[in-house]
């Protein structure tokens, strides 16, 4: 009988029911879209920020003070300390190893270069002084657990753009800087001969790409680390390491000095992927190293991320409130409209409780239908927004579905509660008379 | 319609009665409308503000254009005239360009108290503290902020690594010598950026020029150029044309990534704006449909006594417009004020009121209020008997 | 009681009828889906008549008066008022009809709750053409509400509200006054006042069609029409011309007396 009453009341006044469901759907769709995007945005934006390149730099602790201007290091050649390449696999053994996207060691060596193909200012026999910068490209690093980690300077220095392709290691290939190529009219496919103080014999390298960075690399030769090590007589060593890690924006807690923390705080600190705690853990596994955060990138990234997220959460909150308001009002209106119907039921002998229950059941059904529909639309909306902005749609989340249904239910019931109370406790007679 | 003034004054009379019939209800409806307008104005203002703020956040990434003497890689002694910096246009369609000049010299840095000294790079910068992110370096007592007051006399900033080597602390007195020139300064703060700044001491430009005996010369100019990729590219090209004897080099690391990230964020904020506008529409619509429901009987009765659909509708639509306008005007103003406070709470900086938001929110409220009266539009074409029966 | 379709009383009128009828209903049918509210009703209304429209609940009297007043439309049949066929009119024309030709008095008064008595009357003027405050004041004076002009309906008694409604109904000099249970919501004292007004209107020559279930009120009328189940089952006239009286079963009444004291028991089986 109860089911029949509900079914009956559902088919009556379909327009009003449709309006309520429409309000519910729209409100919940907006909430769903806002929630999905807000939950997702942190990860997406953090992934975008990786295009800024490495946020950590590692240098030998014992190194002399760099004389660096505009990215060029003017230190005399043999001064300074180096770090062993063999320690590098340990980086992937730290607690946050999954957040470490890439790392690339750098070793620079001053060389003399000449190219048989060059028709410009030099001819064979006349050599030029240049710098050869050695680094990794698609380097397969063997890890302690037997797996391989492929990393490359392409990731840590993502703004380096290469015309042609990157060199393959162990193949005597190299890149040359754009200015270098232009100055000496060297093209892809030509070969370049290099020699250094530690290795006077000419080494022949084939040019497979031209690199443009906007920095000092444009005037240099960028080749495999192993060749730089060979030429500088420093096998298995590097001087600078760039690390790219996915991090969590730092707050006041993150900035504290780990040495001053107690055990509990320290655990909490190192268990959060703050850039400073990742730096700390890398320093632990690379002996003799000095790991610094590239504040210019890390801090700004953190600031921007925090701001955008706060803003989106604010919007989501407002969405929740507004949806609640709209749905509540709509539901209240529909109850008010049916005052006479409710009064009639009471006049026929239905108790206030029964009437209230009937209406609540109806509203619940509406909430469920509207909420689910809204979730559906909202998810589609979130997909469109996510794909348009980030190229990747957000994942469907049961959490969001749950929140949306719960909200729809609570708001619909709350919205209809007050007018319902008034309607069921009023005397039926005046209402039926039409007052 | 209503050509006579008598009818016009009747219309106004009717409208007044309609609006002020029930003060309590009027208050509630205005409240709901203003709330909708306020929320959207607050959020819109924050969004508009945020776009501009985030754009300026990108400044914190540091300079994105470097100006160097041609083929400066030959040696770092190459310098060019300081007057070049003054000729760089500081404002252009993309925004305000920040300019900083620097002179790099190698010198001997010693602490006057201990006498300990080291060779290092000294950078003379103007303006000092350009685009710096001063962070409490780890390893030092985190409770010590930069000196609250500027000390007397020349100040300098020491990179954290060189400070560690030399044993420099805040407020230390440094003596810098280069050849027979000597200058002194007080350390104002230590910085730790993970970049070249960690390994050098920065002083005021003129002090460095005196030290090197190179008055009016600089080694490099750093620029922060805001704007879109195209605007930046045009600016750089025009600069290069303006100064053919020096090299204008855009730092690609920041230009490109910045543009991409900004477009993502901008897209997000636009989506958020759209959401906000939908929300306002929802709220206002909800408030207005409540009114429309109540006007139902009035519509039926007015039609029964001979009121034409046009006249009756005109009355109620005008009511909707007046309510929407009132709610919008009040609410949008409140919302903008709210956003200033919210900005302070969320971002630590009070949001600037962006005046464009005001008319948008008011217009939106009014439009949606009119739309909310739509059910009445349908109703005016229904027969009165149907309305009285309650079937409409 | 079965009813047979009524022979058009117009046909049986003596040819000496001088004035043409003001209202002619021909086979008026109104259906709501499968429900037949009116099953082919026909009669005429002469100018100046006061007709009491009676019948049990659900008989279709409100439907009929609504159609006459242009508040509802017929399913089929024809209604001609002052020479105008209102069943052919579109909604906007019906609006003009309601404004110009009809004065409607409702059982629930239907005054605008946020307008004063004076403004409620002026509202009808506003919708008709032009407002005229002095005319409205005069109309209210005539129903005895000169001192209640600025009162809101909530401040008026039921009888006073109905009087305002009557003033409103009359302000545009309608050709036909329709009243649907005008005293249904009033107590006896106020009922008396309102009926007195209607008596005055009748004496002044207005044509009145009044739906009522109260026999005593019906006594005031000059003619009584009864509907049962959507059919015309009784039609009396209070005219010195002997009009045929019809019983539910279609046979004529014995000619005794005039109008209001008839009831079914007097019928010859």
C-alpha cells in the first residue's frame, strides 16, 4: 500500500517533480565537477611543473667555491672535487624513490675541437677551444634490486630542445650547441674531433643533433658522460647532479631544521614529500655530497600550487553551499505547493508521522535519482574540463559519488523538513477550505 | 500600453504594493538574491585577482631574459655601459618589466672581526634584493629572520655556502678587496637559493664598481618580462634591435614552461569561473521560483478580471527585475568586500577589488531573476479556471 | 432519475417575446478527459433577468458559469453573449471580453491581498483601460464602504471583502454579472447585506446569473435553473407570461404559482 501511495504521488504533478530533479541534477553536477577537478588538480599541476626542470642540485661537499656567472663556471680545470657515479643507483633506494622522476649527472671538460666539414673560420689543422658537457641520455641505470631505471637529461633539463635526436650512449655520438653549429657551419651528420689535455689523441664524434637551450650550452658540445670522463681523465666521476622530484608544497613545518626535531616530528617530516626532506634523504645516501634545493623553482611552484588549490577548494565549497541552497529551496517549494494534498491526507485520518514518512520517502527517491543523474553529468563535465586543460581526464571516484549522494539526500530532506513540519501539523480544515 | 500618466502611476502603485506587501518575505528574498550575487562576486573577484596574482607569482621564478656583452664567454671581464640599463623600456603591452644590473668581480672577502678571508665572486647588484626568495637557510638557527632594520652604512647579502666557508653570520662586518681598492659592508641577511647566489656575496652596484675601478660599467642585465610568449618574443627582438652590440638572450627554461603552466592554470580558473556563474544562476533561480509559485493565484485572478497576458506579465517581470537589481547591487558590493577579506585569509594578501566584477554580477542576477519568472510566462497563457482549480 | 435531452425552451416560447435574448447557450458541452461536466445545455437569458443556477455538487454549474465568464472554454456548442460568439474567441479576445462585458464575483472573493480596497477596484479599471480614482471611490461608496477605502483585505470582514469584489465587478459597467456562490463564505448578517446589493442591482436592470445552493437566496431571483449531472433538469421563469415548467422526467408541471417554490415532489409522475 505504501509503495502504491508513493508510486501514485510520483505520477502526479510530473512537472514539479521534474523541476526538483532538474535542480538537484544541476546542483550535484556542479558539485561533482568541482570536487573531481579539485581533488585531481594537485597531481596534475605538479606534473606540469616538472617541465620547469630539476628542483634539486647535488654538488661535491669538498668542492671549491664555484666561480659561476650566467651559468658558466670559470674555475681552473683541475681544481675541485668530484663524486662517484657508482653511488647514483642509491638515489632510487630512498623512501620517496617513486617521487624521483629523473636525475642526470654533469661533467664539463674544456676541449679543443675541429670539424673536417667546417668551411668557416677554421680549416683542418686549426683548432678551436670549446667546452664539452657530458651527461646522460636514455641511460639505463642498474638498481640494487636488479631492476633498471632509465633516466635522462631530457627530463631534468626539459627546456633543452634538440633538433635531430639525442645521442645514443656508447656510440660515439654527440650534440652540438646551436651557436656552435652556426659559428662553424657544422650540420647534423658531420663529425667533430675533440681532444683534451688529459687525452691528446683526437676522438671522432658524429653529430646527431643540435641543441638549443638559451644558455651556455648553445656554445658547447653536449655529449655522453663517459666521453667527458674519458677526455678529462676522471673515469666514473661527475661534478654536478640535477634531480627532478615530485614534491608537496612546503609549509611552516617543512621549513624547520631536521636536526632540531624530535623523533616523532622527524618521522612526520621525512614521511612527507617536502622538497627539503627529499633533499635530506638523498644527502644521506650520497656520501660527500651537498644537496641543495633550487629554491627559485621549488618555492614558486609551491606557492602557485597552494594558491590554485585553495582557490579551487573555495569554489568547491561554494558549489556545495549553493547547490544545497538551491535544492533546499526547490524541495521546500514543492512541499508548500502540495499543502492541500497533505491536509487532505490528514483529514482522511493519516497521522502526521505517516504523512511525514510518505513525503520523506518520496524526497529520498528524488534525491537518489537526482543525485545519481547529477553525478553522471558532473563526471562528464569534469572529464571535458580535465581533458581540455590537462589533456588527461580525472579518475572516477567513489568518494565523490558518495559525497554527492549524501549531500543530495541531506539537503533534500532538510529543505523539505521545515515546510513539511508546518504542513503536517496544521489543521487540515483551513487548508482544505482554501485559506 | 499605459500611455496615460494615470495608468503609469497605477503601475508604479501596483509595483510598490507587490514588492512591499510582506516585509518579512521581501527581506528573505532579497537576502537569498544578495547571497547568490555576493558569493559569485566574491569568487569572481578572487578569480580575476588570482589570474593577475599568479602572473606576478611567476616573477618569483626569477629573470627570464639575460643581457650580456657579445661573446662574453671569452672571459668574464667583459663589461658594457651601465647606461644601457636605463634605456630599456620598462613598461610594454605585456606588463611591467623588472630590470636589474650586475657587475661581477673576483675579490678577496674577509671578516673584519676574525680576519679570516677567502677568494670569491662579488656581485654588485642594482637594485639589491632583486627577485630574491629569502628563505631561512637550513643549518642556521631557524628562529633568526633577516635583520629587522637596515643597518647603517652599506649592506651586503651573503650566499649561504660562502658564508659557511668563511664563518659569516648576520650583522658581520665584511671587508672586500680587489687590487688596491677596498670596501666594507654589513651582512644584512644570508640567502640560500640552490643557485649561483649561494656562492657569492652581493653588494650594491656602485660599491662593486668602485672596487673594480670600473665606474659606470656592468657585466650583465637581468630582466623579468611578463606577458604571453608572443609578446615576450617581440620584446626581445625589439631590444636586440635597440642594442645591436650586446646579446639579448631569453632564458628558455622559464619562458616556455611558464607559458604552458600559466595556460593550464588560466584554463582552470576559467572553468572555476564558469562554475561560479552557474552557481549564481542556480541560487537566484531558486529564490525566484519560490516567488513565482506564490504569484500563481494572482496571475489567475488578474486574468479573470480582464487583465491581458502582456500587462500581467509586465508587472511581474518588472518585479523580478527590481528584486534582481536590488539583490544584485547589494550582494555584489558585499561580495567584493568579502573577497578582499577572503583573499587575506587564503592567500595572505588582501585581494584587490576588480571593478569589472560588479557590473557582471549585477547583470547576471537580473538576467537570471527574469528567467526565474519564466514559469509565470507560461502561466499567463493558461485559462484562469485551470489556475483556480490548481491544475496549472 | 433519467433525464431526457431538453427541448429548447426558446422554441416553445410564445412568439410575443419582445426583446432578443442577451445570452444564448446552444448545446454547450464541456469534457475533462473522459468526464462530461456539461452534456449539452441550452437556454437563453433575457436582459434584466436574475437567474439562480442550482444543482447538486458536481452538476456542472461552476463549469457553466466559468464558460459564460470566459474563464474556461467549451468543448463544443455555442455561447452567444450580446451578439458575440464567445466560444470562437481566442485567449486574448476572451481577456477583452472579461474586462469589458463581464463582472465576476467569486465565492473566495479573489481580492489581491496586498492592494487596498480602492486599489483592488482600480485594478479592474487598469486592466480595462484607464484608472479613474474618483469613479472607484464612488463605486465603493455605493456598496457602503466609503470609510474602508484604504483597508487591506485582511482588515476587512468577509462581507466587506465581497462588497469590494462586487464594486470591482461593476466598475467597468459590465453587460452581465456572474456570481459563483457569492455568499458561500459569509455569515448570515453579511449574507443579507450582499444579497441586498444584488437586489438593488436587479432592480436597476442588471442581468445577473448567480450560482447558489441556498433555496432562500434563490427565492430572490426571477428565474431558477437547475442542472443535474451536466444536464438542464429544471428551468422556471418568474414572468407574468406562463412559461412551460418542466419536470425532471420531461412532463410539464401543473401550472401553479410562479418560480421559486417548485420542487420535484410537485411533479406528476
